[in-house]
């Protein structure tokens, strides 16, 4: 089983994340931040990763610590669930349209974390959610999963659509990258023999 559970406890947040990389996309995400839960649900559903995120944080201050720490913890859980990465396809990419928005995600589960970010939100908020926190989530997620991640906005004028297209495109790219390659299920996808 490629699954993992990680708990992160700080003075600002308390988070438990459980993932199953060979799931069906079921989810039970509760962070206290409605829009963020919706985005995590999309990530699970379209990556076909079973995901359970339970988070409490200092939301009386703002959403920043909770969103960032969920990204960190989810990244750690993903890394643990992948193990030695034997058999994975490693690379994934998706060009995803959502109404006015068009977002491209490309990723490599290389063990070399990096984030290239080319999204611009026309509004500072989606409802009560700060749009700058979308980047904070993906930074924590990429850095702690060991993923090289590029996210590029090619079109879009609606902040909700841009954010959702970003989560869904990353999810679809993850689905491809994490699938076991039946032609090389017993091999690590690198000429180095290590990822």
C-alpha cells in the first residue's frame, strides 16, 4: 500500500493528513476554511488520491498559517507514501481549461523541490480567502514532497476559476506522475537508480 499519515503540531496549527496514492479520489478535508477545503477536495478527486486533512489553526488571526502548514504536511505525507518511488511514471503534465481560465501544470517527482509560479489573480480575495495563499500552499506542497512544479496561467480573468484550474491541473499531473508504470513497475525511473 502506498499510503501515509503525518501529524504536524505547532503553536499556530494542529494538522493530521492521511493519503492513499492508490485510491479513488475520496476525501474528507476540514480546515475551517471553506474555499480551501473545496480546493483540497478538487486535488484529491482529480489526482485519484484518497485524502483526509484535519486542521485547526489560528484562524482568528488569518488563514495563512493553516494553509501553509497544510501544504507542508500534505507534501510530507505524499513523500512518505511514495517511498523509494519504484515504479512511478515520475513526470506529469496537464493543460486544464475552466471557463475563462487556462492553467498548465508540469511536474517531476525528482526529489529536487522547486516551484515556478506564473499565476496572477485579478482580485486579492475569493470570498474571504486571500488569493496569495494559493501560492503559499503550493510552495509548502512542492518543497516538502520533493517535487519540481511549474504552474503557468495562460488565460483567465476570474480569480476563482484561475485558482480552481491550478488545483485541478496539478491534480491531473500528479495522477499521471504517481501511477505505476506496468512496463517498469520494479524500477526507479532514473538512470541514477535513485530519486
